[in-house]
């Protein structure tokens, strides 16, 4: 396998640069085909820098026009230029101004990193290493500088000129050009730099902070789509108010701007004062956005705004500390959504994502700690481990310290590190010091890869009225980490008596128990509870208090008891999932057929009681109807996975549940009908969630009546949530009318790219043998936008990650298609190619025929030619693992 420049970066090699830049002045002349960047970098040597030490700046695909120091042009022997750097051989050992002029070509920038043009709009993406594609710089997080930016462009082409910070001037120039000046007073690393230039529409609003400062707010987008930004603006204002209430954090600039663009590798970017978003995470109107889309818009708007403090004001010292800003900010956006909506439902949704994506990553060849100690391509470490597991680590801190203690730690963290580039150690130290506790062992959550497996057994002695809980933990080896340490695991718990009520105890010994929290920090622990009058049923890991895999000795009857009586909604849901998983594992072993009618009946009875009972909101009830996913079942099996057997087993269970609950499902579906105007209020979204869950479960029953009901639901829908729910149910059931309705959906929405993404994704998930040919035909269509990340991810990403039966065909056709796609896209956009390739992270878990086919496809990719660092890194680790 040939790759772009091979290199591995190690945390142990971190060192500050001999020089730093504390002030940047940019003049950017924006024009079609070529743009010119004139930079004044105020450079300062660090204490201890030796005379003659060269200044090495990063650069990528830059054409250097001139270079000078303090206004004096440099001779050819005074500097060196390579494709990746500009070196000043002997800079003065004093403060000086380095002046450079470079030319770049944004229109040819298909990598969408640096400065590029999207659908007529010029914009930037600089995280993690894109600023070097704009001008020569110390392109690393620990160099913080203030920025002054002057943007010049043809006013007809780009009447809107935006950059970080506050507006500091504007005016007209000759030849139809104009300029705008932006000043950001807060020192920031280059990855937070942003510019946007184009002909854009906008909506405007304002927010008054607690201290009385009025902040001008704006969201920019394509003309004609302004109404689709209104919900995002509402979410922004609620986020700003929440951050003041919960963490005492006010916004610190005069303006806050958001720009929605159609070509973007990420979801969004938190550039200081100028957030750039993938338009799919800004636009939301009932006709084109589902309730899930609204949730995502709200979540990501909040996430990027919260970065203003956890990422911008306090940034990460180096890219190994990426979790410092991302994991912490995910925790903050999860808490925001929990406060705005249903906390139990949000917790379940977050854990489902963690298990389906991060647990898989943690158990495969791409496993890495939340803070890795080395990397070859940093773009490949924007992972669920950094984000979702990182959030879980922060959540454990909050669980152990309590809300007040956690807030004290956050306050101390900001007090110590505002305006700095910090580390994980800095973050944890703030909580240790504020609470007066030792967190030396806890920090290993950041340093150790893999998902801890906690096993719990229990024993009750009626004569002595004692109850024992025995806990053990282990973490399997992961790449580069064969030996694992015991972790600090907070286990929130309760004991439930025979009548369904909570039980107390007179004394507990054998370990650290603080109220309803067990602090498990050794390989094994045995707790003895005294004063227990009857055998309890333990409710363990309430609220999913730690990101671990939990196994217990509880029977299916105990689990169903918890489903009926546990006061913790998460564990009620989890109990039903555990029972369903047990049924499904037996069915897979039986070739896809159900083997125990009595357990299926018991599960159906528990689901009926949940639907009929008053405990839990409608969205919670909707989640209880969702059986474990095919990925969940594959994880539980572990080795020799047969996706077809899993698919058939899951289909059989869903059909059996639908048959047993048909009357209740129909009754609930009809009772929840509502012809009132669309609303994003919690009661309305929860009603739709449960009604559509009932419809989906009915369709899984496979009857003509259910199919007809779903088709009528689709055709009569007045909003995208209902329309997509019906269409998705029919597609996944491979119903007779599914292809015709997919065609109708495409006809209705072919002019709307974001809704077309829904069609692409559903088309890729059809579980039949014709899916691959249909995907190839879509890609071959000359009108298909082959460079747009959203379209590519929706089509091929959905096929590889959400259609396991067709992706993992025994003949290897699905595997070969994806690797050939990766090889092609890698030439234009390595980030998209590498991300799609991660679908192979479980290839070694397949049964032998599929495993051999997957390896053959990966080896062919390895031999296909020169690959980008992004894709070569993922491929190499996938094969090595």
C-alpha cells in the first residue's frame, strides 16, 4: 500500500514551538478561481530559544508570492519552501513581523478543508489542520493569537463578508468591490479561524445576557430558505439562556453569526463568533424535517454555542487532548437537551448511540483511548470514543461529585484556564482540587481503551437477613494495550422488594457505598447488606451511570419484574431489552427461528402493560417498542456473526410481538390521531413518536392490513415525521409497495437536496438483493453530486452501516463495492472515504466465509494505488487489528 507522506505523531514528543505568534493581520482578496492572502504575523521567540533557530511554518497547496521580515523582502537563501512548510532559516531573536503573500484556489478545493467554495459561497473549515491551506502558520492548537481580518471581494458576487469576532469597519472600493474588517479580541488557535463570503439571505434577532449586554444574532443561508432557520435561531437563544443558568457562562462578543453551507465534511464548526454549519443541521420546517431532525438541529446548535467556553475560551493544548473540548461539550449539550425535553428518553437515546457505535469501536481494530498517545492522521480521531465516551467520562465525574460539586469544579477550571490551551490533567485537577478528592485512578478513563465488562451476582440469606452483591470487572486487550487496569466505576443502584417498593438496609460493608452509589474501583468487590427482610431484586447501573457492559445473574422473570416496578426509567427500558436480547440470541442459534413461545409471550405482556400503564411519557413508551438492533445482537454474539440469521431472528420476534399486541397497537395508534397544526412542543413530538412506533410495530407483523394502514399514513401525512415513519417502516419490512412509494417520495422531493438525502438513505437500507444494483445506478446518474459529503454519506454510508445483510453478502459483492467506492472518493475527499471505510471495523467478527470476503476486499484496496493518509490509516489499523 502506497500512501501520502507517512508519519506518526506521539504525545510523548510534545514540545512548545521555539517561536509563537500572538497577533495576526490578514488581508484576503477573494475572487473566482484564485484568491490572494496577505498575512502579517507578529512573531515572538520563546525564552530559551537559541540564536539561529529556524522558524518552521505549516503550509499545504499554497503558492508563495513574497516573504518579508519587518517590511524587508527576504533573499532566496533566507528561507525554504516545501509542499508542507515555509522555513525562515535565521529569524531575528526578537519580536518581528513576518509578511507573506500567497495564492490559493478555493474552487479546486474538493477536500473541503481550508478555504473553499460551496454552491457559490466561499467558506472555511480549519479544524484540525486546515488553516495551513490558507496561509503559512504555526497551525497547532497551542498557538493562541488575536486576529484582524480585512476581506475584499466583488460586491455583486459576495455582498456578505463575515469573519470571527466583532465587525470593525466596512466600505466601498473601486471596480465594484467592497471590504469588511473583523477584529477578534480573544486569542485563539488557527483551527478556530473562519471566513464566509457570498450572496446570502439571513434572519436576525438579538439576545440580552444576564449582565445586560445585547448580542446581535444572525443566521445566513441560501436566499429563499430563511424560514428554515427560525427553529435554529430559537434553539440558539435557548442555549444561551441555559448556559447562563446552568454554568454561569455569558457570551463575550457583540455578535454571534451562523452560516449554513451545503458542502461540509462535518456537522458544524464552533469558530469563535462565526459558526459554520452543514445546512442539514440548521434547516427545519415541518414539511421537510422530521422530529429527529429538529432534535439534531437543537442539539448541534447548542453544542457549537457551548464550545464558546469549552473549546474556544479554553482550548486544547494539542490534538491528543481533543476529548477535552469535545467530550465535555457533548456532555453539556446532552444536559441541555435533557432539561429541554424528556431526561429519561434523552438518556436512553444517548446510550443507544454509545452502544451501537462506540462500543463497537472500543471492541475492534480502531479502538483507542479518549486521549490517545499517538496518531497518524488526526482527522480519523473525531470518533465516538472522543465524543460520546468522552461525554460519559464527564458524566461519571458529575455523578460522583453531584451537581453542586461538578459546578464548583467547572468554575475552578475556567478560573484557572480561561484564555489558555489546556490538557486533560488540567481538567481533572480542577475537580480533584475543588472537591478535595483523589482522582488519580479516575483519569485512566481517559488513558485506557476498551469497554469494561462488569459481572454481578447476588446471594440472599433469609436467616441472617443479609444480601450480598459480588462485583467483578475486566477489560479486554485492545491494540497497543494488552494489559488493563481496574477502573473507577460508579454504579448507581437500588434494591426492590417483592411488592415493588424500594428497600433500605441497616448496614453495608465490603466496599465504598455512598447513598445509592457504589464506587467500584478494584478487580472484585463483595458488598454485604444487613437488615434485608426479603430477597430483593437489584436495579443496577441506574441511569447508565458508567459506560460498561453489565452482566448479571438475574433471570428473565427478575428482568420483567424490574420492567414493571423499577423507579428508574432507564432500567425499566433496559430490562425489556435484556429479555428481548436473550430471546434473539436463542433464535439466531436456531437459524433465525424463535424457540421459546412462553418467553415471547411474557415479553409481549410486559410491553402491553407498559403501553397501557401511566408510568413513562409517550416517547418512553415508543422506545420500549423498539427491539434490540441487528448491530446490538451482533455485538452480543461477538464472533462468527451471520447477519442474515440475525435479520431473520429479529424479524421473527417483531412479527410475533406485533401479532400478540395487534389490538393494543391499533387502539393506541387510533387514540393518538391528531389533526391540530404541527408543533415542536414536547407533548406533540411524544405523541407522534408513540403513534409512529405503533405503526412501525404493526408493519413488522407483515399483514396486508398493516401495509395498507402504513400506505394511508404516508399519503395522508401533513408533516415529514409521519411521512418518513410510514415509508421507513414499509421499506424495512420490504413491503410490496415500498419501491413504488420510494419512487413517489423521490418525485415529491427531488428538488430538495436534504430531503433527497432521506430517499438516498432509505434506498440504501432496503433489505433485498436488488439494493446494490439500485445504488450503483444512482451513483452512475450524471446528475448525482459525487463531491457532496451529505449525498455520499446518505447513500453509501447508509448501505455500509445500516444494511448489514446486503453489505455483508457472503459473496463479498457488498464489501467490494464499498472498497471500490472508497478508492475513488479518496482521490477527491479523503475524510469522506476514510469515514465510510470504518464500516469494516467488525469484519473479523463475521463467520468464516464473510470474513474471508471482507479481507479480500480490504486487501484489494490496499493494493489499489496511492491512498491518502486518512484512508491508509483506517485501512492499516483495520487490517492489523
